[in-house]
């Protein structure tokens, strides 16, 4: 069976990571979290005292760091120069800085090249903002997920509450809206829906309902590939 390249794009808090993990696990595919790569660059920049506006230094940094993914005891890990940074890249400070670092064209060139390398050959689910438009415009299946900022903010709020983190709901929604603005208004590779993407509005859907739709689309693609191979 053909090893598909599956793109999942959409704004923050729409459920991409959860869905991408389940889909890739079920299909036996590689899961590639492209946002984790931009986060790793932001972390490396912070540690070296590089400002997000210093594009020359960021370009050089991208040449010097190695970002990899692996699994340990069932958990996916992000490695920055062999160090497990899976937790360190998820702090609010790094989230904020990542939006600026990801707007730097040199950083995007370097990350897109690495993402293409990691995803070459198919059998991969990539999640991010520009997978179906820039990284793999010829992906076999493209999903674009969306949900209202209120619903995404509320989901994030509940997630943090479960973790025992006290946050303000209105502020969490405002943060989601601010990240949407940064993602959709940057000059290079802004978040846009690919024309041929399957759009799923998850506002009123839970994870199993969204997965059911995604698996149906993937199965259709696999069937279409099989019949074109056998004819
Ligand atoms: O998906 P995430 O929240 O981990 O993404 C972190 C940041 O990186 C966010 O500001 C959007 C940006 N990003 C991007 O510009 N392009 C991607 N392909 C993935 C993420």
C-alpha cells in the first residue's frame, strides 16, 4: 500500500497535535510536529541570548543546531542537539518568542528544508500551519482544521485547569486570538487554507467525531491509490 503524506494545518488549539498523534499511531506512520521545530529554534535562541529580530544570528543558529524526533517509553520526544527539550519548548515564554522566530524567512527556509527531508518518502503525518501549502503542496491528503477562538480558548483553559494551572478564561481566549493574528498576518507562509484541503470545523465536534471523518478521508485516498495501481 502506498505510504501517504498527510498534512494537518490549522490555528493553535484546534486539536492538531492530538489528532496527528492518533492518526500516525494507527497508520504506523511518522508523526512530525513542525511547530516543535520552531519552538526548538526559539529555545536555542534564548539560551544563546539571540534576539528574535537578529535574522543573521538566527540563520547561523539554524545551521548549527540539530533537531530530531524519537520515542522513549511510548512518549514522543523532541531532541535539540541530543538533549530532550520536549517540556522546555512548551513554556508560555517560548510560545510567545516562537511566533517571532517563526516569522524570520531564514528560519523558515531552514525548517522547511529539514521538514521535507524528514518527511521524504511518505508514511508521515505532518502538523503545522504551512504543511499543505508550502512544505508538501503535493501531499496525498490535506486537512485544514478550524474552530472558533472562544471554543479553542475554552479547551486550552480546561486543559490547564486539569493540570492544576490557574488561568483566566478571558485572557486565555485573548491569547488564542493574538496567536491567530500573528500566524495569519506574517508575510512569509502565513496560515492559509490550501484550496484542495478537506476542511473540518471542530467547534461542535469531539475528538472521536473528528477522527472518524479523518480516517474516512484517508481510507478513500488509500482505495483510490490501490485502484489506480491495479488498473
Ligand atoms: O503548533 P505550535 O503551537 O506548536 O506552533 C508554535 C509556533 O510556531 C506558532 O507561533 C506557529 C508557528 N508555526 C509556524 O509558523 N509554522 C509551522 N509549520 C508550525 C508552527
